[in-house]
C-alpha cells in the first residue's frame, strides 16, 4: 500500500547566494579596520615613546639648571674671594707706608722741635708741634721739602707762645705723601 502524505511539509529553503559586492565590501572593510587598528597601536606606541623621551629630557634640563646655579654660585664666590685677595694685597703693599712716613718725619726732626699731633686724611697730613726757636721750625720745613717721600710742604702758621713760663713757638704745617 502506498501512503501519500497530503500535509504540507516544511521544506527548507535554499539560501540565496550572497552577492559578491557584499563579500568584497566586507573583506575591504575588515582589512581597512585591521590596518587602522594597527596604525592606532603603532602611533600610540610612538607617542608613548616620545613622551618618555620628553620626560627624560625635562629631567636632564632640571639637573643641568641645578648645575648652572651651582656654577654661578661658585663664580660669585670666586669673584668675591678674588676681590678680597686684591684688597688684602693692596693693604699689604700699603702696610709699610705709615711706618716709612713716621720714620721719615722723625728722621727729619731737628733737635729742639717736637710734634704734638699728626692728622692723616688720605694723602694730606697735618702736623702740630712746638720748637724752642723759629729757625728750628724753618729748618724742619726745609728738611721736609727736601724729602723724597713728601711733597707740597706748606707752613700754615708759626706763633710765639709761653707754656709753663717757657717761651716756645707753636707751628702747623701740611704736606702730602708721594706713594
């Protein structure tokens, strides 16, 4: 006996073939996305490497700025030390001048003349003194004028006075030191 099935049977439909342009579009899109992702990762890697180099360079700059400050401080210190050394050398070279000056003034002092006061202001020197005779004052002024160390000797005043019942002459004179 033959059986016939009259019920509708669900048949599977054959899938429609996918058009070729959709496949090629999908492949091109996939390749493009892949290339773009590769480029994004590549550029991100390069960017992070450049950032690391930038930070390293900033650290080097900070270190070099610190060293520059140290060098500038050293140069300032060195300059002040040199200035102090120059001043010390000037003082050493000028140290003997007062001794020589006093020695010269006392060598030229004749008997009967003595000094009461001496004032030094720069190159100018003022002397106040006394003598028993006016001629001794004149001889002292002449001795000072003939000195190699002194110049512009000028007798400002000479007057007769009495000190403790002794007749004396007081005098004031000025001169300059040749350095």
